[in-house]
C-alpha cells in the first residue's frame, strides 16, 4: 500500500542518482498504481533541477532529512549544509508535494534550537516532522550528548503540532 524508498548518496554519478530515483518511482507506479510512494532523497548538492526531476516522477511524499539543528549541523553532516537542505524542502513544497524531514536529538541541542529548526522548516512549507534519539553508530562518530526523556519527546510533538506541522512523530 505504501512504499518508502531510500538509498545511499550517489555523488559518483553525473546526475547524483536522480535518474535512479525517477526510474524507481515510475516503475513502482506502473507495476502497482495503487501504491503510494515516499522517497527519502539526498540534497543533490543543492541542484534543484535534480530535485525537480524527482518531483516530476510524482511520489506522494518526498523526505529530506535535516538531521540536526543549525549550530550542530557542520559537526554531524559531512557534506550537507543546513541552508541547502532547507532549499530542497522548500522546492519540494513549492512544487506541491508533501515535504517531510527528520531530525535526531541528543547531540547537545537545546529545546530552543529545536523550536527554531521547527520554525525554519515551517517557513519552507514542510508538513511532516520526525524526531528521534541519536545513537552513536561507532566510537568514531559524534558522541551522544544526552538521552532525551519520553516527556521531552512528547513536548516536542505538542510544540510542533501547535506551530503548524500536519504530522509530528517524536519518540526515542
């Protein structure tokens, strides 16, 4: 009924993998026209023409993860930039597709920074926000600064919905 598609970045390809996204979406819709499609795309290095190609393939939801708040983003994201990610989400929403993003908490952000991120996202037209606990994949990765309480996750959900998101999924 609903397919969620993600992949690794394909920065090695001239179109950064956009044609793979397009072909995958179109094939799913041809084989199973009743299936809704959600894709979790990279930022395509800010190339909005490539974002447009994915939009034109007509998935119902396009997600691009912000990962974290502005202050921590340079330490956590190896190549992606905060403002580039906002521009990707803005383009998705402007083109009339449901825009979704996800962030991790527990990296040392403050609740105020999370709320500022929410405001930045809403300004792009983003409608769906997921918030989850960051877990350090290995000792070489950014360390966990805090384990966020279930109460704080519930507060983030309430605040996000009050601010105007259509859907907020917030849990450890």
